[in-house]
């Protein structure tokens, strides 16, 4: 297979790159001091708006919602070039565009689509996902949050946890139990206005010192039946499609590309300017070997990302290659942090704002936040189970 750009792709890349360079400067300036997460989300949302206005923010989406026709390569080039040039990104932009918006596009009513897809695609509505509960994570279908029918409404009671950006989101997707019986049935998928009375959001503080996710409590929270996505009691179907899109977005989307491209470039630059007893880190055979391994891993992940995304852009359901990519990409990101930690030694502890902090404390932050990668969006053990069953054909565990 030839991975070089065709003449048309090269022309698109050139136009795109020129546009990005022309528009990115003020956004990168706002990012320069590595601001806190909430501020980064605001910058990423504003950048999505800029992309949307420039015709690059909703490639491949229906024109009725502000989208533009584009082939799968063009869509991937936007992800790749944006990452290369240091464009802003935040997890909740992936939540909004990578799996909440596709759920509405595939399963939502016309009214839901018209009300929400344009503001989502233009960076004006931030969404969160409320699936996990204290006793339902990997085994999500065991969830206990209840939605009881009451005339034209549903009344919701229960607790969600680890909902990324729930405290910054205007809307969210929610999976709740609407009846008893087999655990995969009687689940219903809702959209929820986060300002509805009866919703209490309590941010959770992480070891980074920031609060990127939250607990969400529902107490007699009344939501209209018009907020059901898909059929009542058939929410598992919508949830499965959403989780597959989440896996693709997390492993092959903007966030992964940003970590891979920017992380690697930063590591190289840092190894060139950092000196240890025997000279520059970049000249040390041990670190050269480790950086070369990271480079090879990044390339292998990138090629797998092409496979994952081209299948998705053709409308095919993501296959087990998305699990392969999530597993290897998450471990790769953690290894990148480990190499940086070895290079910096005790200087890693100099966090954001400190005189000794490298790259505005980004390495210290990365070393802490990257621990979450092998848990969020399906743990590494769950990805291994999928690979064992669907790729290796091993028997299903009891
Ligand atoms: C950064 C981050 C962001 C998140 N954001 C969201 C969000 O926005 N919305 C949301 O709903 N959730 C979110 N989550 C929650 C995430 O989906 C769950 O943490 C994840 O699914 C694991 O569930 P759990 O934490 O309950 O762990 P458990 O499922 O209890 O797992 C505990 C351990 O047991 C292992 N294990 C479990 N089952 C099996 C099995 N069958 N075979 C082998 N090993 C197994 C797991 O791998 C893990 O090591 C987020 C999590 C993180 C870390």
C-alpha cells in the first residue's frame, strides 16, 4: 500500500496547512502558558468554531447541519495537520463530536438533530457522557440509575460517576434502566439538559490537581419523553454504537494524534536541549534507542489509525482493530511519559509555572494524566478480552 499523498491529497494538505497556519496563532498564544483544563476546553471550543466557519470543522457531516462533503483521507488530514501544527484539543470536544453527535446522527429524531447538531459541530455546545456508575463500569449493562415513565415525561433517580466535563457541559447523554428483566434490555438512552432541576454535579479532584470529571446525582429529575434517543428499552443498541465510536475517537481521533505528534516532537526537542553528565541526551545511546522505539511505535499506531478511520468514514462498524489501537496507543503514551520522566529525573516535579518546569509543566502533567488512558473508554484488560475473542478466536470467559 502506498501511504504517500496523491496529487489531489497533497494539494488539499497544502491548502489546509496554509489555512491552519494563518488562523492558529491567537489560539496557540492562549495555550502558551498551559492553562487549566476548563480554560483549555474554552479555547478548544473556540477553535472548533473557527474551523467550522472556515469550512474544515464538519467535513463529512450532512450539509443540513453545516457539514461539507469530504472523503475519508481529507477528514483524516484535518486531524493530522491540526495535531502537527499544535491546534487546541480537549477531551470534551471528542466526547461532543466523536461520540455524542454521531449517536444523534444515527439514532436521534429530526428535532433532536436540528436542535443540537449545528451547535455541536460549531463548537457552541459542549456535551458529556453519563454511563458509568459506582457499580457499573466494564460491566456497564449492570447500571442501576432508573428512569420511570410518568405521562409525557421520565423521572430519573440514581448516580453516575467519572462523567468527564459534566460540570462544564450544557447537555449530556445518559443511559438509564427503564424496566426489570435481562440486563441488556430495559435500558434507555436519553439526552439531558444539565441545568434541569434534580441534577447535582460534584467535580472529582484527580492527582493532577484538576477536576476533569464529576459525580452526577439525579433526584426526581423530570425529563421529557422527547429526549429519548432511539426506542424506549432499546438503549443498549445506541450505547454499543456510542461506545464503539468512543473507542475510535479516543484511539484514532484528534486527542491521540495530538499526543503522538506533539508528544514525540516535544520529546525530541527536549532531548536535544537537555544535558546530562555525558553530554546531550539526544546523543546518549540508551536514550537514542528509547526515542527510536517511541518513533517506531508512533508510526505503527498511525498506520493502524488509518485502517480504523477509513473503515469508520466508509460507514462500517469499527472492528477489533480499534481495540488493538487503543491498547497499543495507550501503552505507547504511557511509555512516552516514562522516557520523559527518565530524562528529566527530579526536574519532572517542577510543575506548571515553576522556573525549572520543562514545557510549562506538560511532562509532569502528562506523567500523571496518562495513567488514566488505560482505564477510560474501556480498560486495557477489556480490549485484550475483545482481541482474544474476536481476533484470536479464544473461547469467551465465563
Ligand atoms: C479519564 C477517564 C474519563 C472517563 N470519562 C467517563 C465519562 O465521561 N463517562 C462515563 O460514563 N465514564 C467515564 N469514565 C469511566 C470509565 O468508562 C470506566 O472507568 C471504565 O469503563 C472502567 O470501569 P470501572 O472504573 O468501574 O472499573 P471496573 O470495571 O470495576 O474494573 C476494575 C478492574 O477490573 C478489570 N476488569 C473488569 N472486568 C473485567 C473482565 N471482564 N476481564 C478482565 N478484567 C476485567 C478492569 O480492567 C480493571 O482493571 C472515565 C474514566 C477515566 C479514567
